[in-house]
């Protein structure tokens, strides 16, 4: 028997036993899971064949010796030293014609399958640096026992006749796929076509299905149990939802308006699959309205899962709680905030246990960040690629979609087109300040339309604030202005552009008020549990019969989705979308007739690390000047004013800037993924590995670090325990808990903390690939992670 995996078990009395899984069993299981993942999108046989062939190379005596040495003999072996991915690639490529034009569709099918096989431990570029095809390279590679592996595969696992039959069926599927891709290519005859980019997404989709199936079967063998499928019953979730909202109060006009929006979304759920805009004013009950839509739509169109994608962790914390209350079934929900485990070095030939502990998106309802969703679409790490197939046959709700970085417009738009037209996804773009994605260089599908249309009398109910331009102020003048408002006995929220600004202003005001007013600080320097505690404390203070006057100085983590209401808001000048979102935290429920939201341009502001905020701030300045000079707009947050803002914002972008330019490559990620030079007789030439390597949501590399806040110290101890190393179930539970105690920071900050310090406050748990803050002196109960000594602004999500 040729071995895929060996499981070592130690009983209570110390007895060691071994269990074995054959390569044939593992390949069949992987094929089954991969085909199930892509059945709904018409790629069932293609995925099955890729899964069946993914571990052909393990059918060798050399691999048996390697795995026995590693597990039974406990020898030091180099992980991935026995190449097992090339053999499957060789087997399928042997059926490829030597010249383009002989049998185009079958050859394209073969290349797509070969890519998924070859990339299931890490993406690769279809064209090497010397312009040689990566497929040709794999065919010519010697000393990897391919002939032995292929012969044994045919004897032990599948016949040549079965492979030929599957290939014919897969080719028929790819023909249908090719027709769809041609139909969604929106370029003109004289422009470079988008078709190669769409095939890069097909490569990612097939690879995703194989990776997930491979990891799933391996995990089931390691745990010695089959993964329980979460039962899917949208009818029950919808019934629970309707029961939850039935008793909502409708005492105020704003409550009635929210009810109307919700009911209209329920009716709109009957519309066919597609891309829709949901333009609802801040405070309009968008979370529950979009949830109601998603449940109704998923029930009607038999969707496998739904995603709620939010730009900030603070939104997830609150909205997840609201969603859980509404559906009343925790088992169907997964909150995926961050990757606690680092899989930076996962692109080798063999799995390690840390990869099996990466979160997959199997649950019917996923609540995640925009960062995680974009990583799933474009990042090169296998944990991200693995999740891509989960987006098929789903409802995807993007909350505050205007938060999408402008450099990603092309990648985002074309991927959404692919998900909707090929993968049967329905996409909802939610925003009170809708960006014009359909006017980008590479457009969303022309069929994009508004999900609902609100009458003017409903919109009027949400006119609760007035935006006031206060001009420029120094930090000292800003502090004085804030103190004036505090002395007027009003609760105050100040939203800053950087964590350094927020910290400085917080400390200035705290020194002045001298404990006479409760002071709060909120930023991404705090872990999820910490921020949740702060928000709950503020809500309690503000909801008392005689509400307390409080002051909160925050970064944009409070800006969207946090259901809290202050008498007054100061927003440091940024993009108008950010200003409008901050305004949504003022007089949120119409407690008073009209309150003020002040826009302040902070003098000497340092935004060199935050280029997009600086660009957006400039577009807002253009709008403010337009209002001063021409008085064109009756309100700064009117649809006309917001439209002017986006025109200015996009006009400031150079040609190609929306394609995700990589300066040191002199190329864009779109260009890498849209490459189509035929090499050595092969169609695929896209550079998926290079594109995945250079993709990042932020301009600097970020990592997650567990901090010793509250029970975070216990989590750290549990992760460092011997039990976590040898007990998979226990390790899973601990890692799940750890997500509440992580903070995102830049890689250079981690290195600075470790630099020249024998007792560095940061340690790296190599077994799990996790950074841990080991010194509580660097975590402040009011400010969170305190890295003043090494500088840096941190991250906003």
C-alpha cells in the first residue's frame, strides 16, 4: 500500500499506535470533496479530475520511506523534500497537443487541471523568468520518480480509461465556461481583452477546491472523525428572523422608516441573481434589512451560504451580535476576523499541522472583514486561496463598500463579474455614499441596478445633522475647540485619521477634564475583546434615563456600523464617505431636532503612510471650496455633492492606477493576471504566484499578534502548552478563542520590538506560526498596544 498519511496516537498508558491512509483513498476522497464544492457552478467533473490526480506523486517507495521516517522512525526529514505534485501534472499534460490549435478546448482544460494539481501546495507562475512555460518545465523535470508514480497510480487508484472519460466530461464543462467568459469581456475590439484575467480566476477556483478538499480529508484522518456538516435551513433562520423583528418598536418616524426599508428589501429578494446597490442612509437599519434580503434570496434561489463583509472589526463585533440575535442559531455562523496563524511558508510540497488549523469557510453564514475577503480573492497564501471556492452559489453583502481601496477597483470589479456570471453569486453593494464602480476603467457589469428606491419623504426622516466646515486648526486649537463643546455639557465624539493623533488628543483632553467627564479611547491598537468592552461601557453611559456626558476620541474604527449616538461629532478632514459615516454616530435616532458635525482640517497632519486618506482628503477639500465659491449644493452629504466628490477623487488617479500598480516591478497586478503570451505551445501565461506575493490591502506587510489583555494571557499559556501541540481538537478551540485577543500591526514594528533585545517582548510560536506579545507593559488598559518607542501608525481594521 502506498501511504498518504500516518496518524500517531498515544494512549493514556503511553502505548503508541499508528493508523494509515492509502494514497488511493485520499485521492478519491479529495476528488469527491472538490467536485461537491464546484458542482453548483458546472465544474464538477473538472474538479473531480484535479482532485483525483493531485497526489499521484505519492505512489512511490521513496515517499513511503519519507513519511515512515518522519512519523514512525521520528527522523529529521526536510518537509517537502520528496516532490509529489509534478507527477500528476505530467500525467495530465501528456494528453496535451504539442501545438496550439490542434484541440484548443481540451488543451485548455488540461492546463487548468494541471495548474490546480501543481498549485495545491502553493501558487506558481505559468511563465518562468526566462519566458519558459512552467508546464514545459514540469514535464522536463528529472529525478522525481514520475514514471513509477504514474504506473502505480493506474494500478492502485484509477484506470487510464476512467481518466480519459473524466477529461472528456471536463472539456465539455470548460466549453460552457469559455462561452460565459467571452460574454462578460466588456473591452472594445481595439482594447486589451480581459479574458486572460478571467482564466486566472478559473485557475484560482479549481486550485481552491482541491486545496480545501485535500486539507479537509487530511484533517478528518488526523482527527479520526468525519467533519460534521452544519445543517442548512434558510426557512428556519428566516422564521427566527421574522419572529425577532415582529416586536420592534415603531414609536418614532425613524423606526417606521427603518421598517419600510426592511420590508422593501424583503420584496426585492425575489429579483434574479445579479449585482445590486443598496443605498440606505446611515442609521437606516441596513444590517437587518440586508440580512432579511439575504435570507429571503438564499431561500428562493437555494444559496449555499451568505457573506457579510465589513471594512472594520468594530462593525463586525456589533453586527455579528445583531445577526446572531436575529437568526437565533450560532451553529450556522462563523466570524472570521483575522488569520491568527501565519502560513507565510506554506508553499512547499508537504502539509504541516498548522495548515490544517487554518479557518475554512464551511459555515452557511460567514461574517468577515473586507481585508479577509480581498485576501481570499487575490493573496497568494494557500489559506486564502483555499477559501475562494466558498464564494460560489452565495449571497455576498458588502457593507460600506466605499471602503474598497481605489488601487483595487479593476481586480475587484472583474472578480465580482466572474462570481456573479459564472459562480452564481448575488452581490449587494451597501453604502450611504455609493461609489461609481460602473464608471471605473474596468467596469462592473452594465446590469448593476439599485436594489430599492426610497421616496423623498422617507429620506427626509434621516436628516438629523448638519455638516459644518470649521476650516484649519492646530492640535492645540482642536483641543480648545473640543473643550468648548465639552463645557456645553454635550457628549462628544472626535474621529481622527491616525492613531497618533487620537492618542495625543485623548491625553490632552484627559489632562484638562481631570476625571470630571468619562473619557474613552477607541482604535485598532486594541484587540476585539477590549474594543467591545469600551463600546459597551459607552452605550451604558449614553442609554441611562439621565444620559452621562462622555467624550470619545477614536480612529475610524468607530466610524461605521457602531450603533451609538453622540450629541456632537468632530471629524478630522478625510474622504466625504468617512465624514458621512462619522456623522452617522451623531443624533443617530433623531433624539434632537438637528445637531452639528464639524469638519476640521488638522494643520501639520502626517499622512505620508496613508496615501489614500490624503488623496480622499484632497477631494473633500475640492468639494468644500466648490460649496464656498459657487454654493451649488444645499447639503454636503446630498447625492449631488457625493457624486462631485467621487468625480474629483477618480480624476486624481493616473491611468492604470486602479490596476494595483507595483512600482518596483513596473507592472500592475492586473497586468500579471491578464498576461496571455503563448509560450511553448501552452495557453496559460498568467503570473499568479507573483501577483499573490505582491498583493496587499495595506502598503506595508501586516501580521496578527496575540496580546495579554484580560483572558488573553490564559490563551497565550494554552497555546504554548504541550497539549496544544499534540491535541488537534484542543488546539482548534484555543486558536478560535485567540481571535478575540489579536491586534494587527506592521511587520517592521515586530522586528523593532525584537531588535537587539534578548528578552524581547514579542515571541514567535513556530509550531503554530503565531506572534505573541509576552510583556503586558506594552499593552495599556486605555490605549491598547503601545508602540510609541518604535513609531508607526498601525492599521485601520
